């Protein structure tokens, strides 16, 4: 299982959930929703970086389902311009 503590840890910490969320955010669309859950858990545990990842995971899942993104975190860079998808 991906989110299990190592032998030295007794429980998972916020950064563990963040790292797992980052992996799932870059997974195929069917698995991307897991990133939202993991990032939210990390964010609720006080991990500041998880807030952006939570928003990015939501945007990526929305785009994958053909909807518009909510937070504008996903974009492509075209030569000298930034184009929001």
C-alpha cells in the first residue's frame, strides 16, 4: 500500500500525504481524484504546500473530465506567453 508508515514511524505525517498526493496528481485521470483526498488530508494537518497541490489536483481532475478549471493552476507555455487551459 502506498500510504503506510515506515518502520521507524508510528503514523503518517502531513508530508507523507503530500508526497503521495503529488504522485497521484500525475497519474492517469481515473486515479487523479485520489490526489485531491490526500492533498486535503495533508492540508488539514497543517502542511502549507498542500494547499496549492489540493487546488492543482482539483483543476487537473476537472480538465480531465472536460470541465473548466476552478483555480487556474493548469496551463501550457507557448513561446513567450502563458495560456491558461
